[in-house]
C-alpha cells in the first residue's frame, strides 16, 4: 500500500486483503504534514508486488509544485505498473493519481463532497460495488482516461472507474470509526467550519455506518480480487 501520510493507511481495505490471504506492506511517503515535499525513498522491489493500492491524501494534484519531489515519480511508477499488468486499486487521491497517470485529468470539483453519499450506476450498467452510501471527503475530482469504463457516479463527480486491471475510487471505502477519527484529528476547526462539518455529527454518522461500511468495503475488495485481479487483461 502507498500511504501518503501516516494516517492515510489502508484501514478496512487492508483488513479485507489480509482476510483473503494477502500479506500487506505499507510504504508511508511523507511523515510530517508540515513537510509535504519531504518523501521517503521508494521501495526498490515494487515490481514484485501482486497488487498496488495507492491511498488518499490531503494533497492535491492541482498543486503538484507542493509535492514535486515525489509526485512525478509516483505517477511514473503507477504508469509502469499498469503497463506491467500489476493490478491496482486507488482510493480517493489514489484514484486521482491513477486517472492522471493513465491519461485522464484531475481538477478542483465544483462541489466539495464531505459525508456519506449514494452512488449511481452509469448507462443502465451495474454498479459492481453497490450504492452505499459511501464516505466522501474530497475537494478535487478525476476525469478517467477516455478508454476507461466509468462504473459509478454522484451528481458531482465520477466515483469508480476501471481500466484493465486498474480500478480507481473517488470515495473512501476503507473507513471505520478510528480511521474517521484520524481524518477529523487532522482537520482544524476553521477548516470544518468552512465546509459546514460538525465533528460530533461526523463521529455519530461514522458509528451509524461503520458495520455496514465494513461489509461493503470487504465486498468491494472481493469484487476487485475476483473480477479484476483474477482476470488477466
């Protein structure tokens, strides 16, 4: 797993992978929020992994200058992994990375989504991960590459795409209450007030959705492993 900050680890996605028998290594790219451009060296053996899972981040691909020491290397790594047919599952910022790396784009979203949102299928096709609701916490949105298959959307953003053995989400399937608490701990009161978010409400909603979200996250990972990873492109 590629975690972009210490609290951006795999959560329930990691638990689901371990449940399916995967050993999970997590590489944390930046260690200090105040030093976004100070990165840890990339694992030299990344091509040996069976699956790569780039996770979320507080950073933005609309401001690559802030993270210039590592972001271009990561995008190139993900391009090479896709070309080598290594399966990838990108979560939120990780989904944006995959879209950008493979020829799509990322922009500031016209509507910030923070909270629990239902996903809609596209063009009468099945949404393979279900409507949710799933947790959203993003200010940017991705436009997948033209050849990608868009599988789910909200009114404001594409939420799920597949391109061969690469899958990107805009939502956060990995969250449970401790994971959400980490998100909130890293958010200032001023930030939350700007976006109309109440800490107590987010915690209460996290408790309300937690058990259902664990099940749907594990079902998402099962779909990814059974229908994407297990089928060579």
